[in-house]
């Protein structure tokens, strides 16, 4: 592995090189303390408030992709080969403001100003990615930014207004939105620049930050450094540093490995690689399982989904991880890899106990394989939390059902927030299997859930509340399957 200890990226259009940096230096700290670019703010240091939002540009399938991320939990070496935009770099060459900035000014969308740079960067990412978004897309794009002055209405107004300024740009400047393989003329130069700084071989960045370029190199590197921390999106690992002040002696970064960035559909499965972002993973999954929409929208925030990975969520194995109940219900397979080779483990056997997984030394999650839907399957997923946006679940549930002549032929039920691991409700499933799918049977099965789970009381919900909600979600699923409840949304909110 090359010991070239230089991180190269474009910062607001200019090539920037960094040498001999600590592996866990956050992008936000580097911007503020080294470069003295203080527009990006630190509010929470955990990816919640959005005051630190910046935008990353990188190539994907021949096109430029602009996405917002939280700089407070992103390690600086992960920027190698990419382009970074901060609020200081949005002003046009003639001195005029970017449409996102001008709209914020004209709509009087800044109050105390602390959160404003983060909102501007989220609007900039939206401007680069969507043409005339509707209100839901605007709300979703801003879900990762908090305004303590409660000034959301004029910010939302600015999100619509900025496209009016975009009309005034020349045809050459206009972005071709959502057209694979096309970028606007003024961005062709950036594509060429990114090609020039694209890593060509395995690198060691910082003193203990390894960035392999292939799956084989990753496997070998991990075998040599089995105690290293594997890093993909950093949305969990970043907090180990910013909140827990943990020392991470060695880090192996998965984000430069093309094989792990792929989504493949073959042999009845959707295979999602370990470096595929949550944003991209959900985009693919929603094409096949549209009832994942609420989970996809409410999973953290856009900057977190843009950085974090689906496989990282699976590998972390948090009992309140939003993706796992659905993946468990769908019969997901976890593909593991080590120097000894690859092996597939059914997801329901992957979790052994709290923070305990069926992982051998120097073995890692290479991909998850999710079965493609079959016509007779009925699938639903639900998230219960105190807030709609950017909140951790009190209970998360998923159901996958096959009926034959009104009889339960197959049933999978899984919950998060009910046990030390994301877990199937095996006794409840057993009570329904082979039975008529009717109200009396379902009500009996609701009581069986207490045999599957003994939930805890914590700050999010009481044990009693959790078991009641878990049972009521099964009842809701029954009514939706039978058409007695509206199918337009599948969200309940904790109001206790």
C-alpha cells in the first residue's frame, strides 16, 4: 500500500492538498481551525442540527452528483479525490450571490444566522439535484437542518424562490437535471479535474488511515490489521470520536472501493455493496418495495443518508436501527468476506446478542442480498417516534405476508426497539401461520408478542407503551391488508 501521505481534493474550485493530518481530524475542525473558514458551524457535533452542512461533489456513472453531508462527523481523509463546497465558495465569479443565497436574503430567511450557512448548503445541494421540487421534496431536503428561531417558513419560501433566479442564467449555465451522463457545460472542467486526482492505487492517508481500492486489497489489509476500525460513511464512527473521545489507532476506509459501491440485481436478489449510501440503497429498494417510503424518508436526515451506508447500519446492529426490521422480514442475506473467502448468513442468524454478530476475526460485511418481491407478498413497515423527522425510533416494525385463500401461508414479523437486537417475533408468527387471517386470530396473536419480547423502559418510551404499540402495529397491518385502513401513509407517532 502506497505511503503517499497526501489528501487531494478540490475546495470551492481550487485544488487543495493536505499532508500529515491526523486520521480522525473532522472536516469541520479542519475548515474552522486550520483554514479559518468559519461559515460552517458546530452545533451538535453528531450530525443532528445541520449547522455544519457542506456539499460533496463526485462522479457516479459518468455524471456529477452533489450531496449534502455533515462535516462535523466526516473525517478529512475521506475527501481524497472529491470536490468540496462550503458556504464561502458559493458566490459567483462576478461577485453576485448564488441563487440559494440570494433567495435567503430576499425572503428574509435568516434570523440569528447561526443555522443559515447550513440551510444555504442544503438548498445548494437541492438546486444542483432537483428541478422545481414540490413541497415534500423541499421539506425532505431541509429535514437535517434545525432553526432554533423557528424561521422555517421563509426558508421554505427561499427554496422555491431560488429557481426563479436560476431562470436568469444563460443556457450554457443551466443544469441538465437528472439526466445520466450529462453535466452542465461549466462543470465539465470539474469532471476532468476529479479524474486527474482520482486515486490510482491503494493509499495510506495520515499515519494510520488505509484506503484500499479493491475488495482483494481490503481483505488483505484487514487480515494484516484485524483490530482496525472499518469506516464507510462515518455516521456512527464519527460520533465515537466527537462524543466518546475514543482513540482509533487504525482505520480502513471502504469508500474508494468501486466493487463495494455497486447495486446489482440478479438471480432474484438485490445485492447492495458495503459502500452504497443509504440514499442510493433506498432509491433502488423503493422501486421494488414502495411501502418502504416512510422508513426511507424518516431515516435520520439527507446528510446522514448521503454519507451513511445500508450495510453499515446492518453491521452496526443497533436494536433501534430503522432498516433491520424490514430487511429481516424480507429474508435478507448478509454476505461476509475474509481472507478465508466469502460466506452468506441469513440476517436473522447474524445477530447473536447486544453488539454481538456472527463475525469471525478480520471478517466484514461485503454486501446484503435482499430478495426481489413476489406478487403474492404483502409488505409493510412502520416507524414510531416522538418527531416525524430525524428522530430515533421508539418502535420500528415490519410485516411480510402471503395469503392463500384467506389463510396465512407465510408470515414474517420483525421489530426494532423491543429487544437487545433487531428481532423476529417467532412465537407470534407461529400463532398466525396456517390460520385464517381474520380479526379474532390477529387479536390473539397480539397477546403472543409478550412471549417474544420483554422491552425496556428508556427515554424514548416505556416498556408498557412499547408492547402495546407493537401489538397495535400488527392490528394496523391486519386492517390495511383487509382494506379497513387507509393505505396512503403508514406512520404512527408516539404521543404518550
